[in-house]
């Protein structure tokens, strides 16, 4: 899990506080969210971390509020 978080942070993603406990990251530059960035969906080899089943999406307003993506 630490390698996954470090990978996303180094690539410009911010970890969101998901109340349900899932690993969710947001890229503010592109307005894209990465959901389910868990160990079962990432492969680590000599080339580094390879996410392969992480869901990418643009959050709607209700999801933005739920995850507090743009705090007031």
C-alpha cells in the first residue's frame, strides 16, 4: 500500500479521504479520479508499479461533495 500511494503521489495525484476506506486518488490537473487503487489491482516488478485494474472517472457533484474533493 505504501508503494501504491508513493507511485500516485509522485505522478501528481492526491489521496482523498474516502469514508468507506477505499484507496482513492484525484488528479487536480486533469480532474480525474482513480478508484480502487488497491494491491490486488497493481503489479510491482523491476519496472516499478503497474496499475492494471484501477478505475478512472470524472466525479460528479455528489461524489465531489462526498469525498470533499474541493473543500470550501
